RNA sequence: GUGAGCGUAGCUCAGCUGGUUAGAGCACCGGUCUGUGGAACCGGGGGUCAUGGGUUCAAGUCCCAUCGCUCACCCCA
C-alpha cells in the first residue's frame, strides 16, 4: 500500500477543523491590526534562504529540500516564511507603503528532519511581519498580537519568553568571548557543543546537555546582555516597558537563542508545557537588515511564526475542542423507491441556502432517523406514499420529537424561519 | 543524521515456554422491527499477522535484514 511520504500527513476531519480555525483566528487578530495577507510560492530559488536565513544555520545546511530543475536553477521547498515574504516585499517595491508594512501568511513549510511529536517534514505555519520601522513599540505590538492569537484560541497554559540577541557586532564580540572562556573547558563539553564552539558558540548556552550547563556555570560565563551596545540595551528595555504597559506577561530568558541567523535584538518564543520535546509553539524576533542580505535596501523588520501543528497539540492538551464540522439541517428519507428522486429534487431545491442531505435508497423510518442523527441533522424529512398523494413532507424534529406534515413548497421558508 | 521502543481487522488491542481453521471490543452492513429514535439480541463482511529470508516436523510467536511508525538527541514551528 502506498502511504504518505515520511513526515507528511493527510489533514482532514477534526485535525483540519483545528487548522482552519487557527488560520481564521489569525486572520481576524492580524487584520484588525492592519496586516494584509500575502501568499508567496512554496518553491523559491535557493539563495533566498541561503542568503536570508544564513549559510551556517542548520536549516540551510542540512534541512532544506533542494533540487535542480530542468533549467539548471537551484530550487528549494521553503523551510520558513520570512525570507520569501521579504523577497516578495522587495520585488513589489512595498517599501513605498506607509511604514510599518504589516503582512501575514500561512501555509506549508518543509524541513528534512527526523519526524517526532510536534515535528513534521511538511508542517504549517502562520506568520506575521512588520517591515520598515525599528521602533520598540512595533516589537511590542508584534508580540502582543502573537499573545492575542493564543488567547483568541482559548489557550491558557503558554509562556512567553523574551530575550535579546543583540546586534551582529555585539554577537560577534560575545561569540569571541565565549570561545575564549570555553576553550579551556573544551574537553568537558559534549560532542555537539565542541562543534558549536567552532561554528556558533552562542548555541552552547541553550544546550540540553547537563554537562554543558555545568561547564557554563563553572566557567562563570557572563550573559550576552553585558556585551550589548547602549542602543541595543535601550531597545530591549523599551520593548519590556511597552509589554508591561500592554499587560502582556513574559518571562525573561537571557539565554534565548534563535536558530535563524537573521535575528537581531528582540527575540521571543511561546512555549507550552504539554508538547514534549518540541515545546515552542512559535517564535520570532527582529530582523533588521534582512532585506539587504537579499540584495535590497537595508530595512528594519520584526515578525514571528507559529507552528499550526503544535498549536493543535496545545489545544488538545488543554482540552479545547475543534469547531464542529459541517452537518445538515435536514436529512431526507425516501420511504419507497419512487421517493428517492423526489427527495433529491427537494434537496437540490433547498440548497445551497440550506444544508440538506438524503438517503439514496428507500429506508424504514427508524433507520432513517438513526442515519440522520449520525450525520448530526436536526430534522429528518420523510417522503412516502401518503406524502406524495398530499404533496407534503413529514418533518420530525429530532430534539423535541415533534413531527408535522408540511406542503413541500413551504418547507424551505419553514426551515429558514427557525 | 544518531539512539531506543514498537509493527496482528478501518480503530484500540488480546494471542502463554512455537502446536492444528488468528480472536475480542468499537465501527460498518443486515435481521429481530413492512411508516418512526441512540438500547438489546442474532447474524454478516472484512486479515498477504509490515516485507523478505532463516531456524524448526510446525512460526503471529524464535533469529537476521529491510521498510515503516513512535519517542528522544540534534534542530526548530
């Protein structure tokens, strides 16, 4: 039997109900703040991410689905949303719009990782970007909107983590410092962290390895915050101040590290305690200068993405039900063979104004009622010999048990009047 | 990419130290019930026991390989 490829899933029923609900809620929350939806292609040229996300990031180095097309172009299935949106932003000259330009997107992303709980090779994100202003208030608003979305869905047990990763120069200084302090402890570090020491020492900070954390404590590593410029520190304080004014609760995490190279200054993540190892529902930060990496003018920006699949896990963990799927108002039951087409004609005359389903072979009434209940219909309509003779339909309310006989031409207006 | 656990009906699972026709519950279809309710009872359909090889008189059961799933590492949404 042919199955869906590893790490991909078929979405239907309850799962799809959750996804559509999350996307609709995001649209409402974000459009109320002036954001416009944008859909960019799933396929992009590889440099969009190599330059945008950063050549040293794991996402680009080992997680991209990449191939060469017939024209010799190197294409990739997008691994994240921001870089493509920024490419589109530049391509369409959106910088002439009043700043900040607020955009949101949703759709599938692809990463060639080993699947596990909350992690898939094709996964779905909803993301938000605000481009063109470096004001801390824009950061705070973006974060508030992310929290608004969580609240709009009824989620309660999430935690907002806030930190700052500084500007690129700050980070360069800090990375140099980390190499210097940790090099004497190199042998005590985990294998992974010894590699990080070369590539990206910052990542050692959020290592899950207990030994690594002991090394950090023993070496007396100073926090990144000490290495920030005054401007970056002031920015961080301003964001915190705005969040407090907004009443948005957050936990400061000085070791918050983001995996995509383009982040500067503000960084944040939303965590949920019941998701297993992949606890981040979403995250984001500021990415001033990303547009320059893509070959455009250097523009400030801030944004985030949430993993729809993980939000679904969180909703389930908090026992928040998916919205009900479609159900007919009326289920038509033909009682004899002649009534089948009558029922079909009647159903079509009521649609699409009213959702109506029917049985396609004659049924005994009791069975018809069971089927109607099974489909979630409120009313069941019987068409038999007597109804045909009188030009009527017998309509039974499955909640009250009341039944009445109506002229067929009155059925539509009667149902609509309910 | 690394590690561990697990693959028996659509779903959840049982199947003893290998033993003869592979089971249950739920779901589905039909009947009891020829124009009226979710119950109950009776019956029915549905399985290459993940795949391939091996051991054995005999393999769902033991061994090996492959594939897949799950969780964790890594990474991140």
